[in-house]
C-alpha cells in the first residue's frame, strides 16, 4: 500500500504544526505516525510528493513569513519562533524559499501598507473643486 494512511499523515502534520518552535524533527513525525524514520520518510514522500525534511523546511519558512507580518516582532524573535537555530539560518532559508531576505520582505510590507491616492482619484477630486 503506497503512502501513509490518512490518520498517519494527519498525526505527522499535527506534530509539525505543534512543534515548529520546538524544532520538531523527522524522527518525531515518524513516532507520531507510529513508523520507523526510514519507513515514514519513504511513505511520507509517496503521500506528499516531498521528503519530510523538505516539508519541515517549507513549513518553517511559511511560519516565518507569517510572523514577519507582525511588526512588533524582531527578526531574531521570528527566527526563534519559527524554529531556526539563529537569524542567519532564517535569512538563508527565507532567501532560498522566497528570493528575498526577511528584512527586505518586511520593508516591502511597510511600503505596500502606505497607500497613496491614485492619479484618477486625485484628478476626480481636483475637478470637483
């Protein structure tokens, strides 16, 4: 039977969602699904189309991206909460996933949130004066 059962997959994914900050491992995912690391890794890849370690990296990067949207969190805190060993690992992994550093990503959010009136809006308002 190829891949993980729906219940095994659910348990593995729940282990990830509950443990990214605590640096959940493939071994912990395997244990949660009741398999050895070797069998779990093979079956996870069949089920998800990627290795469990790749899945973990993707989830950490996505969590970091979401955390970066909170301007009250420093980048070092984002790194810790997403389960990275340090800020430089976050920066390397984030750039690999999204093609931009966490600092640039955050500053792009700030620039996007400052809205300037469109030329059409300005012209409409000026013609009404």
